[in-house]
């Protein structure tokens, strides 16, 4: 059986992170030519080693800070130099900062917008001409359940603003990309056990109320999320654009 992403050049951001590493491994196992990147060089290098240990290969640019437009352009240039095309852009990287709104310094708000929204803007704009040139490109933007619903124990004013913007921005890009054969969709995970959430999940005072919001009462795992991205990257989703896949144990459905 042919692999679902055979010969597709897939740029995945934040491959040093938990879901990014899972994505690099699963995309490569489906035949993708993965181009990864991360601001954290040692974590990104570990992902390359993990993909190689699986018997696959990937290239990775690290350290790469995608809040910086020039670094984003360099990542895309490196992908084009190696592979000559980009079929899939999977915007996954990011870092959020949490504080209750009345106490949130504006600097922290702007930092979250920069590290969760600007990081998608720069690399997508740099990739756009290549996505137009590709025969049916796919952009996958990781939003969040926090784009849609607040959680009682999550001081997420900045995170909700950033991920809500990712959701809305993606629909605009889907419209602009349509005539060029570019599909743009979002994935909105709920609480997934990763480097960013592990310590909170282990705190019963936090996890209790979060769990109560779940129809399936366990934290998500990276491999609950990444298969949706494989679907959105593949030909199987060829008529899917402007869509959001909520993968959140039911949190946003009630
Ligand atoms: N974990 C969750 O519960 C959850 C829920 C909803 C959405 N998400 C989203 O999923 C995505 C992946 O998050 P994760 O939970 O795997 O976290 P993670 O911290 O394990 O991975 C994020 C990666 O992004 C990298 N990164 C951060 N800023 C960067 C920058 N400026 N340039 C390049 N790389 C940068 C980090 O170094 C890290 O390796 C994020 O967009 C996050 O907001 C996570």
C-alpha cells in the first residue's frame, strides 16, 4: 500500500516539542519529506535522531526563531533549496504565557501574540508563493480549544486572543488560497499531555476542573492529535478547507 504522504515536502514547525516530535515521526513514517525547525536546538536535534532511529530521515533547521521574519524566510529557503517545493505547512510551534486578565502586563500579552500568532504569520507568508506553485498545497494551523471556550482554572486571556486569531486568520487564508489550490484548516486540541502542560496535569486542583469539562475524561496524547494533521495533509482531505477539527475529548461540545 502506498504511503499517505509519499514524496510530499512537509514543513513542520516546533519539531523539538512534544506534538512536533510526534508529527515529525508520524509524517516521516507516512513517506513525507519532513523539514523541521525549532528555537530549541538540542530538542530539535533529538527529534532528528528519533526519526532516524525509526529508519526514516528529515532535515531540520535549528535554532530557528519564527518570531523573526528573516529566520522564517531562511527556513523556507532551506526547504526549497533541498527539495524544490513545499506541499504542506504545518504550523505547530508556539509558547503561551498565562496570567489573570486584571494582572496581565501588556508585555506578556504581546509576547504571547508574538509567540503564538506572529510565528505562524511570518513562515506562512514566506511559504505562500511556493504553496501557490505547488499542485494543491495544504496549510495546517494548530489553534486550540482555547480559541473557543474558557476554562475556569486557566488564566488564558492572551492565549485565547492568540488562538482565536489563528482560527479566524485561517478562514481568511482558506478563502484567499482557494483559487490557488491551497487548503487551509485548523486543528483545535484540548488539554494534551506535553512539555507545556505536564506539571499542571499533575496538580489535582488544576486537573480536576479541567477533567470535569471532558466527555472522555483523560488528557489527550500527541498521537490523538497528529493523525488529524496527516489526514489534512493528505489527498484524503482534498475538499476540506476553512474547517476546524476539534480534538478535545468533547470539551468544546457542551
Ligand atoms: N498541550 C496542549 O494542551 C495544547 C492544547 C492546545 C493547543 N496546543 C498547541 O499545540 C502546539 C504544540 O504545543 P505542545 O503542547 O506540543 O508544546 P511544546 O512546548 O512541547 O512544543 C512547542 C515547541 O515550539 C517551539 N517554539 C516555541 N516558540 C518558538 C519560536 N518562536 N520559534 C520556533 N519554535 C518555537 C518550542 O521550543 C517547542 O519545542 C502549540 O501551538 C500549542 O499552543 C497545545
